[in-house]
């Protein structure tokens, strides 16, 4: 009951269930696929480390999805609680202690996440198994001794649930800030969060990004010599610099978003939208970085394979048939890889839509004030859409830039020695696809909340609790 | 929605805000609430009018209808020569933007805008550049209201009284036809209350600003030049300036009369 009072309606936790479910389904399907590949390679008599490699690859992809899910859940919980600080303060006034309220939030969120992930994993495994059975039946896959339920499914579900619990712990920090006195005071404008020291974060981020960039540069140079070391170095460099970007995101992303939103105009709806986009730097960073990770992954693979294909095009000593075959293999692998990483983008997108909607609901009263002061319904819609544009455009552009760089560097490290100069490629159709997805996301994230916002009469909105 | 469409206001040119047989009903059937039940009243240009009444008397509905924030169920409302009851949401919004200044009980300011931006919001919304004279007026208001060293602050960094003064500055800045104040002192301590009421009276007397204030506080209403009393959605009193004691007695007599 406490969790219901702090977190409110089930709809507000719906995102957690959906995200955990998606993550679970992804893990389930990926593990089934990896088992199929492993059994096949075993049957083919490969004694090599294919199984191990597949396991590692699947784990990395699942880990990325879990990470993105955790970021989304932190944001979801944080947003819900930000909108309920008054009610939490009232509970504190009536005698609840902050620790137990926070515990209730964590338990509630974890329960929902556990239910979501269980459903997701079962669905994922079921779909994976059915696909396999159909493929075997159609002779597209050899018959074999495939496990129905992959061994790692259980641990994967547990990992997702633990990540959700941790995320809700991080996201519920604000519960501790609500003081009982706030329930009594008439101050309805929340006092600003005290700035936290960020010099350690700045140094750590700069160090990681710098080191990662150096390693990536070295990897690109190694690529010219044709050792396998180059690609491993590129992977390590990408991981180190990527971690650095995640650590430092909070310092950079709000500024990028502020800069983007300045391009949207300077009339009142744009001004208020721009301020709202960076109102809470933490939340801004999280909802943007989820998308950045997704877009970066998709673009990295798309750009990497585009670079490989354009490089392969110029390789000597291949017959026309061989060249066509190589291109075909690269194209298919590219598609498969992009399908594998696109799930993280979907999870981030779900989180983005949810954060935008909740943010607008919590601003009901503020929107009522704006309407009373003379914002037309259209201006309120514009304001919400522009806020969504500022955040998602920043994420898409930032993610694309990162992905193009990572993809090209990875390809250069892998096959630099086969081509003169730097290997790079621009996956045109994919970039257009990502941009279109970005536009759709903006519409999805702003249409529903803005319709709801303008449907409420200013009188009712001004009376809203908050 | 209303008969007599297109007929100009029956009231004289000096009537800034006029209600004619206004009814506002919430809900329907036996549970319907008549928040306003046949209210006819005219507020002329200039002056400070207080609208009094116990809780549930229809004060807030009066103000929402006067501001075009709420539709009427029947009757006519004219604001600054325009028939509010015939305008759609957009036209009412624009009229509000141009002719009405607001001071609410709480949550008056846009939290993401600083003090100066909040004060200038009406100009921004009307996409109007400030003339030199308007700029001087805004500077004067900010100075008089003691906000000069706060212009760059966000509302969250101000006390309740300061926030209310910013709201008053915003309401007066664009020189609207009318300033509507809804329980403007409801959340303030005694000293800040007196200050805010004094400011409103000064605005009415010295700047000729028309002000309509809704309140249930006899002390607040005693600052006004005219006191309207609502009870159960009807206008039951229309008085010149009164002392707090007189107003309190008047209110008590209505409460007892109803009992």
C-alpha cells in the first residue's frame, strides 16, 4: 500500500513492466538463437571456441539492453516521485520514515519488474522455439538436439530484476529530500536541488574518453598492419571511451540539449520548452542517453558494415562472383546485427515517451497557469512538441556522430591493411531510417501528453494538486 | 449558445466588465450545482472591487467566468466591449492575453522563467516589443515592488510574498483592462498581506488600474472601493468601501440569514 501511495497509479509503473518485459523477451530470444547456433557448430564438428564466443556476444548484447533498461527505470521512478513529492511529504508528516518509504518504492518496482521480465522471457523463449521449429520443419535448419529452454534464461531474468531493483533504488533518492514541513508550507514551487560537486566526475570522464580515443587511434593505425590485435584494441577503446561518455554525459548532455533548443526559436512556447528540456539535468541526461546508446549502437553497426562493404569493393584478387558473395554476406550480417541492437533503441524510446508523458502530467498546474496567462492550446502543443524535439534531436545527432566514428574506426582496425587510406562508409538509408524513427518518436512522445494537457480546462488545471 | 448574438453590450461604454443574468451550473440532474444563479452586475472602468462571500458562494466561478477561463451556462458576459460568452477558446485566450492580468492565491509564476521573464511574459505572448515608455513602466514597477535585486532569480528562490509581488508586477506590466486577483493574500503572512493589498489599492488609485479581487477575508475586502457580496451563487450585496468590522458583520448576517 505504501508503494501505491508513493508511486501512485499502476500506469506510472507500467513503463517498468514494459521495459523489463522487452528486456526479458530479448534475452530469451537471443539465448535460444545462441543455443541453436552453438548446437549447429558442435554438430559440424567445430572444436573451436564458437560456443564461448557466441555466449560472450549474447551476454554483451543482453548486458547493453539491461543497462539501457536500468537507465529508463531510474528515470521512470525519478519522474514519478518528482511529481509526488507533496504527497510523500504528507506521508512523512503523518509519521512514515523516509527509509521505509524508499524501501516500499524499491519493493514495488522490483515486483513489477520481476513480473514483467518473467512474462518477457517466457514470450521470448516461446517465440524463439517456435521460430526454430518452423525453420527445422522447412529444412532451413538441421534437425538437432536443441534445448527447449536455454540454461542461461534463469540467470538473465534474475540479472534484469536485480538491475531494476538497483535502478529503483537510485531513482528513488528524491524520497529522502521530501521533508514533512513541505506538506504544510504553501510553497508550491519546489526549491532547486543543490548542485553536486562534479570535479571528480569531470576528471574521470575526461580520462576515460581521452584514453579510449587514444586506444581507438592506435587501433586504426594497427589496422594498417593487418594484425587481429587492431580490432580487439578498437573494441577496448570503444568500451573505455563509451564508459567515459556515460560518466561525463551529465556534464555535457544538458548543454547540448540547451544548445539544440536554442535553434527552436525564442517565442514564449519555445523559451519555456527549452527551459523544461533542461529543467532537471539528471533526468534530461538519462532520457537523452538512453536514446544515444540505442542510436549509437545501430549507427555503429550500420556504419561499420558500410565501411567494410566499400572497402571490400576495392579488394584485389577477387572474381566478380566472389565479390558479390562477400557483399551479400556482409549485407546480411549487417542486417542481423542491426536487428540485434535495435532492441536497446526500442527500450530507450519507450522510456522517452513515458518520461515525457509523466512530465507533462506533473506540469498540469503550470500548463493551467500558462493557459490563463494567454498561451493558446496550439502554443501549449507547440511547447510540448518542441521540448520533445530538443531532447530527441540531440540524442539522434549525438548518437549518429558517435556511431559513424566508432563504425569507421572499427572497420579500419579490422581491414585497414586491405585498402589504401582510412576505411569509412556512410550508411545512407540507415541514417534516414534513424532520422525518420526519431521524428516518429517525437510525435509519439508529444502527441498524447499534449492532447491531454490542452483537454484539461485551465480552471481545473490550476486547482490540480501539485 | 446564447440568444441575442451580435447585439452589442447593453451596458454603457464605461462598463468594463458586465454580467447579465449569468448562470453557471456544474453537473446535471439532482446533483447539479448552481455556482452562479442569475448574476447581473457591472464593473466600470477604474476602481478596486472586492467580491466577497463564504466558501461555495460562487466567488471563484465569478472570477473564472469573468476571465473567460470558464464557459457560462446561460447569460451574457462582456469584457472590454467583447462578448466573452460568444467567443471560442482561442479568441478568449487572446482577449485574456491582451486585456486581463492575473494574481492567484498561489502558483502564480512559471517556475522555469526568472523574475524578469515572468513579468515580461504578457508582452512576449502578444509578440510585442516594449516601447521605451513601457520599458520605463516595467522598470518602475520592479523598483516600486522592491524586486530590483531579484530580477534574475527563479520563483523557487523567492519567498511567498516576493512571488506575489512578482505576480502583481506581471499583472500590471501590460496595463491590462482589468486585473483579476483570486485570494491574492490567501497564502501570505499578515505583513506580506497588508503590503500586497496596499500595492493593489495604489495601482487602482494612482494608476487608474481596474482591479477585481475575489476574497473571503474582510480585512482584504476593506481595501476596496466597492464590495460585492455573493451567497449561493446570487449577488446579495453591493456596497461602497467598508471597514473590516462592517464587512464581517455583513457576512455573518448572511450566514445567519441562511441558517
